[in-house]
């Protein structure tokens, strides 16, 4: 029996290289070894953007298309939409009832989120009841399929800890070791920053999207920061001070090329503009098949919708079994 994985992403729109390297690539590699279940967390999007849902549906599709293009395979993994599995909402209720208030109030990830919200305009800075329940809803996502393993980034580990606590507490209260205490599965990902050297993110306007075309990719790379001590093309360069372009080379280039870049840069035999153009070419070649596949899905949206609907129905079948057990354990009517 394969171990079961559940993981999700909020529908923030088209995904970028940070998502690809940090999350999606990892998911793709887990598909043979585990029973994988990947979902778009559209309810979680509402925890902060309940008053701005115009793009929500398109964002769900964009995330799904990026996953499919990158190799998340609906024949191997169950791909679904959180809100199309309403059983999660019912489980959320049972879990919410047995989660102590101070567990959610202490959630460090929530505190970070509140800080970010506080910087934005007053309309959005109110913390809703739903946002406070973020980690409980996340626990419901995971426990709905009684997953054992949750591949996430380091920023989500605190949430998995709460999930383990909630699972243990539920089991104790209702007298049965029913739920697994899921393990976070962290992957070592290369530190990958945005074009300006800060964390890559949509709102930082420093990202390259998986779905960007070749021209856009090159244009964006041309404005990436390099070794700032270099002014003229034949100044001696410092690859270790070139935190963006050289780092990208290390991630996307083969060993031979990286060492050439390193030597030529140090010797002042390599202009930064040429270096970036060469990098753009390498990156564009790597992403060509992914981007082609994405364009296919963009032109066949109904296929994407079918995949999501079928995946959601499949997830529901499992969810219904768990929910029936839970209702029995809690002694609902
Ligand atoms: N909170 C996660 C994030 O922002 C997304 C998420 C929602 C999730 N539910 C989940 C991840 C369940 C793993 C398991 O990245
Ligand atoms: Fe960076 Fe390349 Fe310029 Fe060297 S030549 S500083 S590696 S962009």
C-alpha cells in the first residue's frame, strides 16, 4: 500500500519559477511512490480575499494548467478543487469544535499573514473569523483523506504541527486512533530569489512565470541584478556577488557551462548583458515543452475542467467514507 499524500496551493494566479522549483517539481517526483492528491485551495483564498473574487475562477484554472503543464499527471494523481469537495467543510466543523482557541491564535504563520494584511488598506486589514480558522481548514483538507504525508514549504510546517495536534486531540476525545498524525515532507530546494534579489513573488513584481513567453523571459532577465561592483564589461567579476543571474545559472545550467560562466566572469571576459541573454536561452529551452503543453490546455479549457471535476469526484468518494466514520465517532444523528 502506498502512503497517501495531500497537498494544496492557494489560487494566486499564474505560477512562477519559485513555485516550480520549490513545490511543483517536488510533487511531480512523488507521483509514482505515493498516492498523491493535489488540490487548489479556493476556500483558503477567501480567508484574505473574500471581497475580491473576480479573478478567482480564472486563478483556479491557471494554477491547474500550470500543474498539468509541469507534469502533474491526472492518471497518477488526483487533482481537485477544494470547494468541489464540500465534505471538507463539514469535517472543518467537527475539527473547529475540538480545537482550543489559543492554538489558532498562536499560529505563527497567521501572525505573519496579519502583518502583511496590516500593511494593506483598511478594507482588507480586518482579520475575519475565517482567517483565524485557516489552520483548522487546512487540517480538514489533510485529514479528509487521512493523509500520512504532506509535502510543503518550510513556511507551512507550523500548520502541519497544528494538524498533528488536532488529529491527536480528535482521536483522544472520540476514543479511537482514527486519524493519522501526518508528517510534513520538506524538500531541500535551492534558495531561489526574484530578479531584484528579494523573495520571488507576484506582488514583488520580480518573478518569471512558468507561462511567460520567450521574449518576456529574456526581457525580465535583462533587468535582473548582477555583481554591482562591475561597471565595464572587462571589469573582473565576482560570481558569488551575482546573487541572481549566477544563482540561476547554477540551477538551470549544466556543470560545464556554469564553470565556463564562472571563469569568464572572473577574468572579465564576459559581459553581463551577453551572460543574461545566454541564460535566457538556456531557460527558454528548458521550459519550451512545458510552455507548449500549457498553451495546449489554454486552447482546451474544457479538458482542464473535466480533469478537475473528475478528480474532485474521486476525492469525494474517499472523503465520504471518512466523513461517515467521523459522524459515527462524534455520534451525529
Ligand atoms: N496553506 C497552504 C499554502 O498557502 C495551502 C494549503 C491549503 C495546503 N490547504 C493545504 C497545503 C493542505 C498542504 C495541505 O501554501
Ligand atoms: Fe553575473 Fe554573468 Fe555578469 Fe558575471 S557576467 S556578474 S555571472 S551576469
